[in-house]
């Protein structure tokens, strides 16, 4: 397999990206490879500094860089030689099996949709994240790819996330819920009501009805569906809340006694590891003709290394082909 990596994406690029690729090679076989997309001279210099001289790593020269704050539309129009655009083009041609970026999420998602394209049966790919909970991980989709979806887009998310949960998470019959402002069927805006009706009448989806935000963490579902605006707010709020709670716990234990802190540090570390975004590598943009992993802008070498691991796993398990087969089969069953 060949994995494309945006060497210039993220707050710590290119140093942490290169170091992450170096560690991520451990998850690849001898016949696999990673293609670094970015300004060749700078990327080569960073590889030398990192001691990365593996024959499985190559560099594709891309003189332009899309910055984090740029408008995705403007960036794709004016920076066609950027790492994000060139990587998406290569994936669209079948030259790459997976693409990874910690850069401008909007630009990366848009480039993938335009240049790679969606699989049959999917009209708008969605970003899915795994939120760790006491009852196990919950897939939340969409968290930012589509902030103004139509009801059938949310219905599609329920289907493709079902494939993802079964194949990657090993959940045999995933429960799907729709995020709303109340559990009652009549609650929510027109989007939620119409999407709920579509999902409810799909025999291939185990729909558990409307969910309130707190239900995500109470074991009420395996998959939570929402529009990209709501999903992004949920994601960022959860990240901030988890970080704040852990800092508060550590501070209070430390104030109590240093001995108590020493005793509790291993426990807190284990819990934090389950909630640390770096452990999950990144979020897949589901429904594309290529595996695409969107990493946090703050990703360090550990997060990037795990992103390589996640991408390789999805390629090996042939996730996209499974989604196509499942959607086709379920369409026939529904008919």
C-alpha cells in the first residue's frame, strides 16, 4: 500500500510530521510506502535532521502550502500545487491507497471530495470521530465536513458509520441515534425530523431514536449522527471538558499531598490515555474512494504515527469496498 502524508499540515509541521512518519513505519510492511507531500528541499532537510532514511519513504515536491486559516475555496482555487491538493489528485488517480493531513480541515475535506470522489451510494462524505466513554467508544458523524446537510445525508451517515463500526470496532449490530434537543420523536428542527423518519424506516439500521447530547456518554448508542456544525461543537466541547477535568483532578490531588499524587498518577495516566486524541491518530472521512484520515491540528509525532497505523488498518480491511457492498446490498434489501 502507498500512504500519502501532508508534510506541511498542522501546528507542528514539518518536524513532528516527519518524526511521526518515522515511528509509523513500524505499522507497515516492507512492500508498503509513505509519500511525503511538501516543498522538497525543506522536507528533505527535515528528514535528514530526523534521521529518516528509509527506502519506503519518498517525497513529492509541492512548493505551495495551504495555511490553517485560509478559506478552503480560495486555497483550492489558487494553490493547486499545494501538498493537500496534489495529494488528493494522486489519490484520485489511484496512486495512493490512503491520505493523511493535520492541516486545514476544510481544504483537505474539500480537496478529497473534489479530486478523490465519493463511493457509490454516498453523496456527501462525513467525518467520523471516536469519542471514548465508560461504556466503550462511540462514533460521532459528522463533525465538520458538511455543516448544512440534507436529511438524506444524515441517513447515509447512519449506513456508512454502521459499516465502520462493524468492520473496525467489531460491533456486530451497532445502535444508531440521532442528536436532537429531546428524546421525543417530535423534537428537533426540520432536518432532524426528516432525517429521523428516513433512518427509522430503514430496516438495515438499528435506530434507537433521538438522543440528547448527554446520551452519547451514557451507553445509549454506538453511533451518534448529526450535522457537521453540531458535531464539531460536540467534539471541541468534549476535548476541552476532558482536558479541564483532568487538570482539575491532578491539581486537587497535588494540593492534598504529594504522596497521594504519586499513588494516583498511574491511574490518571491510564484514564487520560483513553481520552487522548493522539492515541486515536485521526478521524476518517468516510465515504470516499480512498482512505482519508483527518488529524488534529495540534498533532504531535505520536498522533501522526497512530494516524499511519489507523490508515493502514483501514486499507488492509478494505473499508471502502465493504461500504460499497453494504450499501448496495441494503439498497436491494430495502427495495
